[in-house]
C-alpha cells in the first residue's frame, strides 16, 4: 500500500510559467497559478552495513527537503494548500547502496523515481534518477546526504520535468 505524507507546496504557473516566476513578475500576470506538493512513499526498509543502518524514510525526508529548496531556488514560491488544480510530485527511494572500491574512492549510490500527477491522479511524468557520493573520510550518513544532494541536482536539471511543473508541454511530446 502506498501512503504519502509530509507535504511541501510550491507555486506553478501555466503557459510562460517558469520565466514569469523567475522574473518575479507574478503580480501583473494573467496566468492562473496552480499549486503542487512534494510527497514521498513511506517505507519500512533500512540501509544497513554491519551495525550501521539508516531508515529509508529519513533519507526520503532529506530528499523531499532538498528538492523543495532546489525548486524554490528555481523560482517556485510556497503557497498554502490547494485542492483543485494542484500537481503532486511523488518521490520513491528505490535503493541506497554502498559503493566499495579498491582503486577509486568509495562512496554511496542512491536511486529514486519521481512521478508527477495531476489533481485527478493521472500520471503526467515518471522518470528514474541516480545520485552518488565519492569522497573519503566521511560518515556513512554524510555520504548518503551528499548522494541525495547529487540526486536532487539531477532532478532539478531535467528540463522536461521543469517544463511540466511550469505547465508547459515538453517539446518532444507528441500531440
């Protein structure tokens, strides 16, 4: 059973959307605003290595927080909860794994799917992303956090995802 919680809201504009939001010209815009919220799939799984472990929920919460901050930096603004016209961004952490290495730096790898649904729960976008952390002399918790930050950078850099959030149809989609 899939359950969602921990809602973060952001502003989404249709049409010229992202350009208008980034320019800060929201007051005079005739574009209707639509809300969105970020959620994650709850899990009872844990990453384990020897006696060390970290719940997937804790990692997902960090991913949710980082994605909310990254979207805010892209020009999206927090709004109160909206029922109609809102989009849902659902994050599902698939794997947290240790990257052991003999010659290269050891580190952590994380993978997740990002799903965007409209207010009718119709899926508009699904894509998998991967993040990694390759560094020495850090705790595993910090390595996982660095991998999540890398994952967040990959999500926010995806032009197709940003176009959908801005209410635009990606150019490579058929009618």
